[in-house]
C-alpha cells in the first residue's frame, strides 16, 4: 500500500510568564517583511504584537491570524492567575475594532507566514528568554484534503487546456522538465 501523504504542522508555543515585553520579536518581524527586506523596521507592521501593560505586569505576545470583516458582537475577558486581561487580548484577528495587524499605510490585513523561506521563525530566534518556542510535527493528510487538492488541480488543468489546448500545455511541461 502506498505511503500516506504527510504535512508538517508548525506550532509556536507562547509562554506569557517568560515574556518581558522587550519587543525584539516585533522589530525583527517588521524588518524581515519590509520591502526591500531589512531596509526598515516599524513594529506597527509586525505580524506579532505584544500587548503591554507594565503597571499590571502584563505582556502578551499575539500572532496575526485571519482577517475578519466584522467585529464580534460578544467578547471574552480572561482572568488568569489573578491577572485580568483586556477584551480581545488573545484574539489573532485583523478586525475593524482595533489597529493591530493592519499595514499602517494601506490598512491591509497582516498575517503571520511563519517567516516563509527561513529555517526558523525569526521572532522565535530573537526571543532571548524563550518565551516563544517552535514545535514541529508530521501529520497524515486526510483523504478528503488530498482529494480536494486533486480536484483543484484537475479544474486548473482543464481551464488551461480550454485556453491553450492540450498540445501547448504538454510542450510547456516538456520544456520545464528539460530546464530542471
Ligand atoms: S522577544 Fe520574547 S520577551 Fe521580547 S517581547 Fe517578544 S516574546 Fe516577549
Ligand atoms: S513567525 Fe515570522 S512572520 Fe510570524 S510573527 Fe514571527 S517573525 Fe513574524
């Protein structure tokens, strides 16, 4: 039987108690995503934000997640180990109710991409107190996900064939193979 397809799941573990609010993670993230790379740094452009309240000893690293068009009607407020966190403190959404996770000039949503192309996420590397730690594990890709990918591929190929004809596509593929 053929081996099942596997995918790598990366998880960044956040230890809120270890974070001292130095913001090194914000600096390196915004520099890495500057255009050209490392040409500037502006924490407002970072895909990780530290919610800081030194008076209450609160430092919460939060990663930019999905964009959402509308803010939530109901909100959560957590108290952990006697510390009360503000509404939305742990939320990763780029949402109309707040400034976090938006490109300051364009207002476009920002999302963590795990520093695509880098061996290790740079925020993890730059966090000297290990408040951020990366974990990786392999998981089998569920059958329906594989099937969905195959269907997407079929649809894509079909529309290319309609547009250019099968022969031209085959020629292009042969040329690409030669270049490998
Ligand atoms: S680099 Fe680490 S300690 Fe500094 S703010 Fe970021 S998560 Fe916190
Ligand atoms: S993993 Fe990379 S992209 Fe994501 S927040 Fe950290 S530095 Fe930014």
